[in-house]
C-alpha cells in the first residue's frame, strides 16, 4: 500500500448527504483494506454520520456544502475530517442540559478515545472549520 492515500468528496448541506457521506467513507476504507463488518468500520461510519449531520444541521443554511476528507498515512494513522464554511464551532452541552440532541460531539470524542484516537477542530482559511478524528489504522501493512 502507498505511504499516503487520500480521498475527498464535497456534498450539498442536505440531510440526504449524510448517508452519501457514510457510503463514500465505507467504500474508501474497504478499498484501503478495512473489514466492512468490524468494530472499527462501524465506529468510522458512526463518526462520519455524526460529523456530517452536524455540518448539515448546525450551519443554519450558511454553508451550502460540506467536504469529507480521508487520509491514510503509512498504514498507521487514519484521518477523517468534515469541513464546512460556517464560523460557529461545535459547542459542548453541560451534562445537566436535558434534550434529545446535541450529544454528537460527546459521542465522537468517546469513540475516538475508545479506539486510541483523538478529536480535533481547526479553522479554515475562509472562516469555517474542520472537525476531525485521527485513529490508529487497525489493518496490518502488507509486505
């Protein structure tokens, strides 16, 4: 496998794009050797679903698209980032707040940590942000 692989898709900020993002990511990681029925694949699909949902729901129509970037470095680290052009960064809700939604970032952070990874948020040059996770890649390199 190459030292560095990348894949990117830009989708409209529309609820139907969440499943499109999930299918795109599932196809790419399977092409990169990750078993589709494994725990890590399930985790990655859940994370991209949460990040894409956030990009659609919390940009309030101010980001017409969002971009999903995937990167695999040296068969060691997997990176998934979702970028939108809305300036508002994800907000962490206090534990005492009772509502049915708003827990996506808590879920993503917990999943990343459980798999030995990390969550990050970084600004983009156009004033938006990228919310990303980095995880150890569980597929052994082929000789």
